[in-house]
């Protein structure tokens, strides 16, 4: 197994389980409904739904970059979209999209040539390896936030 495949495996574990650090995205989001996604237990913080939508945005951006595209930098509204899930189906669609974009990112990383991982990215100070690792770190950072927000929300009102 090459380095790109190992990186992709770590992304998949972050979403589907068997990660050594704790719960995966699947486990963290299990049982949450649209009201949970909208709840804001930290007044100036993001909701779980906003974090999910933010993570989707960056999956799409990084996947395009790794595939050779040059997507524009997300606007503030695209970076942290409003999460207003009015129904269970809207929330489920967002979760499904999170996993679809996470899987697409993992597939794109797995297909990336190992020999190019240390190449400098065009118009960027980082390498392709740094982008792939950075996305894994980004996903885990926000997964940790989701876990903390779930705990904080147990007594917080829906907002």
C-alpha cells in the first residue's frame, strides 16, 4: 500500500470507524436530528449543522484541487453556510452529502500518485501531501467540535 492509499484509509476511518482516537463522524452524528443540528450551545460558536456544511464545502474544494482543478476560494457564506434544516429529510441529505464528499475525497487521495505528494502545489506554499494531511486534520478538528457540542447541547435550548 502506497502513501496515498494510507492517507485515504485514515480519512475513511475518520468517517466510518475503527479510528484509534475515538468515535468516527458516523458514530458522532448517529441519533442527531435537525433540532440537534441547529442547536447553538456556545453562543458565539457554530452549530453542528454549520460544521457539517463547512466540512462538505472543504471536501469539495480539496477534492477539486487534488484532481487538478482550481476552485475559487469559498466565500464567507460558502465557508460556513447557514444550517436551517427544517425537516429530518433535509438533515439526512446533509449527512449523506458529508459522507459522499468524504468518500470522494478519500478516493481522490487514494488515486493521487505517491511520486507527486511532495510536489509544491501551484500558487500555494504547501505540497499535495500537506493538503491531504491538512484535510484529515481539518476533519478531525471539526469532529472533535461536534463531540463537544453534543455534550454541551444536552441542556441547551434549540436556537
